[in-house]
C-alpha cells in the first residue's frame, strides 16, 4: 500500500489538480482556526476530483472533503491526511433554471440570479460559503431555504456519479441527506426560479445585506449562528408553554433566546467570544484556538441543558477531532 509521499507523487500527475503540502487549514475556515493538513488537493473538474479520491482510497491514507469552511471547526492539531476540495465554480442559466457548480460562492449565484431577473435565491444574500455547502446544510434566511428552489443535484455517492431530485436530498431544517452520508460529494446543483424585476430583487437583497452586515460584519471571523434554532413542537411541553409567543416564528424558537436567558452574551474563553449583542454569535476575536472554541460551545450547551432541559445542536461541522463522530 503506497504511503503519503508516493500518493502525493501520483496526485501530482493528475491534470487540473493542485496539490500542496503542510497547508494551514485556518486559511480555509471562516473562524481562521485550525492546524495544518498533511496535504491539500484542489480539483477544478469532476474528473480530477474523482481521480484524486481514487488515489487516496487506494493508498489507504486518511482523507476528508471540505468546501468553503464557513461552518467548519478544525482541530488545533490539524488533519493528518489528505484534504480534498472541489473548486468548479461555473454558473449558467437555462431559461428559468440556473445551474451552479458546488465550488461557486453562494453570493456569486445569488448575484447572478438577481441580474438575470430570477427570483428565489435573493434572500440568501450575504450568507458566506459555497453553493455545495449551502445545499449540504440547507442554508436559508428570512423564511426561505435553498431547498425551496432546488430541483436536482449531481453527486458522487462513493460508487458512482448520479443525480438526486429534491426529495432524494431529504432536506430538513439546516440539514440534508448529505450530513448523514459524509462520503457523498456534491458537484452541481440546479434551481428553478421565477421571473421578477431585477431592480426590485436588488432592493430586497440590499435591505437584507444591510441587516445581516450589522449582525455579522464581513471581517468577523465566525460561522454566523453557532446553534440551530429549535422546533417548538420538539420542546418539553412546560418549556414550550412558558415561551413568549412573539419569539416563535414559523414554528421555530431562536436558540439565541435560550442562550440569552443563561447569560451567554459577552462570555469568552481566550480570544473566543460570544457577541455582546447576539447570544448565538460566537467569534474569534484574535488568536482564538479550536480548543477554546469547543470549551465555550460545551459551556453554552451545558447552561441551556441545566436551565431548560433542552439540548442545543451546533450548525458547525468538525474536522480532526478523534473523539467526535465525523463520518
């Protein structure tokens, strides 16, 4: 079985694949946290990605696939294997449908649809990350999720490249089938949209971006909200009955409400802090570490569990933590 050096030599011969050694993964996460990967390979085409994945499989080396790193926490020790990224970023229009490769920035897709006078994705403006990651986590804002417009995705399921329709993606609130099948890779997504006035779409997007920028400034090193909001129906009846009615929207209760009740605002550990204006916003204020980030997340979950008997669930994913079930 070939070792890392031999595997890297083979990877170097694959067209449209860039291979780097000892790459700090902090460069690839929104938090700006994470130790080095033994190697990182970026594939510009599906063929290059699949060839690289096959080489990694046959070598038996540890491997992981990442996207834009918006919702990714990487261990301070990094990842002792090969990290793969698919970087295809083409966005195309087909009548009232738009296709986007998974490596395209979600904002690029949103801007493209607005300029084309196509409605359905404009509320996603300002959400960082790639199209693939948005589909993976069923990203959304202002009452809409990306699944509302998605028609199909082109994926690699570990055995073959195939398509899944919307139902096959098994979308749920901030989740999908891809979170349960970590070895599946999204290559491309197609969306069905509606004709609309570009000027009106731009106004809507601008208003949303202004609000979002106040909460999550572009320079802030964070993943947006750290915890998922909770479904009212899943809460213990006494807790649900005692909630202020005005905080419940579309059957969901903000995780920030529970966090605020337990004094989360302003909490810190090292340079990892909870915003003093938003209890569900955890950010890296400088030289934050993954260890401190995990400790603060655990403390926030503990406080809510003790006070309300409610288990908060992170929106973020983890890489390089042996004690966590990462798939």
